[in-house]
């Protein structure tokens, strides 16, 4: 991970991802993903931001099931960013 670089070209992407994280459609997902975004996005590099954007393309119930261990994370969604999300959820008692 890198140091915060909001002055770089990734700043608009970080803002979009933060907005998408806080406006998911379910309150649980908003709190989980929005909190994760606030805590983590400034430390992600461009490739990780892209993977997070892909992760946000999943449905809230699927994300929630993965975070709560109801279903395993599928290989196509399992990445370093998913692991960061799982660690974040565990640290907040959501797992």
C-alpha cells in the first residue's frame, strides 16, 4: 500500500468509490463498505482501487454473505482488497 495521494489522478476515483460505498441500498452494506472506504481508500494504490471498484459491482447480499462466512468468497472475488475488507469486518465485530 502507498501513502495517501489525493493530489494524484486517483483522487476522483477515490471520491466515486467512497460515494458508491456509502450509497449501496442497504444500511448494513452502507455501514460496512462506507466505513471500510473511509478507513482504507486513501492507502490503496491504483490497482487496488480498481479491484475495490470491481468488488463493489457485487450485490449487497453476496458481499454480506462473504463477510459473515455464510458462503465462501468465490475465487473471482478473492483478492488482497477482499482480504482487507474481511480484516476490517473482523476488527469491527461483524464476523
